[in-house]
C-alpha cells in the first residue's frame, strides 16, 4: 500500500471511530434513555435535551473558527485533534454514572454538552486534513468513502450494543437491568470504540508539510488576528459567504433531525430501545450506501449539485416521516431519508474544501463548523418549544423542514469554483 493510500485509510478510519458517538449517544440510545428513563417525562426530556443541544451549538459556533485559525498558524492539526478526541471519550465514558432517576438529569446534560464539544471541535481539524489527504480530483470520492465508513462504524457499533448489551440474556458482566446498566454500558462501548479505532489516524496520516509551524503562544495571537481579518474581509456576496449561510440553514435542519430521530421514534411510534437500535442499523446501511455512491457523483457533477439533490430527497421524505400514520410508513420514510443524509454531509465537506484557500484550510473549516452550529441552537430550541407548546412531537419535528428548504434556496445562488480557493 502506498503512503497516500495509507493516509486515506487512516483518515477514513477516524470517521468509522467517531461516528459511534452521534449514532449511539446523541441519536439512538442515550438520547432515548434520557427522555424515557432519566427525565421526569418524555415531553420534559425532549425539552431539556433540546436546550442542552442548543448550549453546545452556541459554544461550538463561538470557538471553532478561533481554534481553526490557531491550528493553521501552528501548522499542526493532529495534537488538536487528539486533545479534542480525548475530551469526548472521557465525557462519554462518564455518562455511565447517569442512573434512571430525574436527580441525574443535570449530570447527564452537562456531560453530553462536554462530549459534544470535544466531538465537534475534533471535526474541525479532521475535516481540514481532507485536501492534503485526497488525491487530486478525488476529494468527493474520499469524503464520501469517509462518510460511508462513518455510517458503517455506527452500524457495527449499534449491532454490538444491541446483541452484546441491550438484548443479551442474561446481561453480560453481571449488569443489572433494574438500574438500566445494559443500556448505560453502551456509552462505555462507545468510549472504547472511539479510542481504539481513532488510533490509526494518528499513526498513518502525516501532518501537512507546508505548515507554518509558529510557536503556540505566537500562533494564538496571530490566529485570532487572522480570524478577525478574515471576517472583516468576507464579502457577503462571495461564494464562501453564501455557502456558509446556506450550510448554516440546512445543517441546522440536519443536526436537529439526527438529534431527535431516536426520540421521535420512541415517543411517537412507541419504539423501545431494541427497536430503535434495529432502526438505527437499517438507517446506517442506507446512509452509508448513499454516501459512498454520491462520492463518485460528487466528483462527476460537482459537490453543489450533489448537495441540492440530497436536500430535495431529505425534504420530500422528511415530510413523509412527519405524516407517517404508523411504524411501517415511518420505516419507509426513514430508509429513504438515510439515502440522502450522508451525501448532503459528504458533499458539503467537499465544497468547503474546494472553496477554502489552501493556507487557511483549518480556519475555513472552523467557519464551516460555525456555520453548522451558529443557528443550531434555533433548531433544537424551536423543536423543543413547539413540542412543549403543542404537546406533540410531530409538531416539533415539523420545524425541521423550514431550515432544509431555506438552505436549498440559498445554495442555488452559490457559484462553485473550478479549482481550489476563491476570493473572500
């Protein structure tokens, strides 16, 4: 295997490793456990989870661009990636201590926020590695393979969680079902999974040889000045600015959909933990296949068109999921939705990599993270309040479609570059 192929393999394995966190913790298992087993009621649990997600989104939006700019100045991304990864792993493992009692709700929410911050900050540096890892003309393919590996990793982790912990009879390691230990143990599985499979990334992916390499103290000051200069020079009419705003809108809808998918399945359709995990497994199969297939389409027609097609699919089948009268129709809508989830994310990463000036890659992905989180407090917050106001999860989930439609319309106005980097 050539050094470049080893680097690509190591880079894609990080997607396999970290996807266990959003799949098991944020979406399908721990989120549902919190709303059904920890919070005083499902409605209150949905409301509290939405508020915690909003707090994390605001912090990510504020600090991601700053961290990216500093990393560009130091010229080293792997130490930042390692530090954020460790934070996520430790906070995730600590969720084991959350018992099925409303007294543990605050602890659960604090740990979830900390773990989410570590996860999202790590992605700033991970995504910034894409242009230096992918062969010329194949960024879409590599990004799609990475997302596909992520969905596959989430799938396998869910299978292990289902048959090795949640449904195991008797529960392994003497776990006590009366205190939900088989379900709580899934967070320990995620922590070990993340640590083990992220290691090859640090061993196989080299640092960018063109890095500036400034000392940390100097890089912090220079990075903050550079970020401020970039923000002042950013023309609202430029392709970068238009894409960041469009991404801000549809990413809000996507994140809210991911965060509350398991909660919606549990509350509206009465799915238990085992059913939710099986649904998650099937969803990951379709999402992984879609991400990998669209990687080739991304390189063929361009990432902008790939995103637009994916958003149309998400809007149509998202509406079907909202009006689904029973589990059968919800399953049909969910499997179709999965086909377009991965492509929307993978092609967005490719388009940002094409728009970003090479010397500002991490900074641009910091702004990309900001655009993905700047209004993400609005989606979960709006969903939470709509659920509480109408006492209906369907009413809350309906707010997601507005964000997807608005992002689609603005993305239509973005001019995709032929090479790499555009005027800010």
